[in-house]
């Protein structure tokens, strides 16, 4: 009797499961953070569950979005290694340990001057006068700006020639 009852249940539920699979738009795949970071060619509409974060991500054709609507990856701030003066040019060396694809915004904290750059070293013609200058570098991508991670002061004792 149990066998007949089990067969009837399987026969009843099997068509429902097949129909659900046929009508599905996307399959959610559970992957590790490392696997997620190494996805090379995501498909538009792809949804993945990152096990370590217990977070769902959706690929919209351009960015991975957390299904809460947050942009991913968030921009990261690099660490300023050094600022070197070379003639009228100022070279900014910085290290983005997250190795993210983004641009960087160099800000002079003593003025409203901002400079958008793509990589380190960033070479900017600032023609700085005698004085003290305080700079920070922010990460910038489609999600917005990162918060500052570090800043550096440079002191100009003599005016550049």
C-alpha cells in the first residue's frame, strides 16, 4: 500500500516540478566568494548566492548588484605611498590592495581642486607655490565615491621653477 501511495505522489508531483523548471527565468547558483570573484563572462540576468556572505547578486549586464539594490563592487580607497615633486608635475603613488577596476579622485583638502586619474603613478601639473598641501585619494566607480583611507601632507619650502 505504501508503495502504491508513493508512486501516486511521485506521478502527481513530477509534472508540477517539470512545469516549474520549464517556466524558470534564471537558476540561482550557490558559489564561494573566490568563485564569484573569478567569474569572467557573466550572463545578463545571472543570479548567484555567495555562500560566505549569504548574499544574492544579480548581473545587470554592466555591474553585479546586491538584490537589496546596492551597487557592487563598492569603490575602495587606495593607500597613498608617496607624493613626489618633479618640475611643475606632482607624482602621486598609491596602492589599491583590492585591485578593483575603478578611477581615482585626488583631492587637495586645502582647496576645492579635484583630479580624476586612472592609475598610479598619477602625474598632475599642479605648479604648487610655497606652503603646505594636504591630499587624499578616493576610489570612484558607478557606485559612487569611497571614503578617504589616508591623506598625506607635502611641504613646499621653495617655489617650483
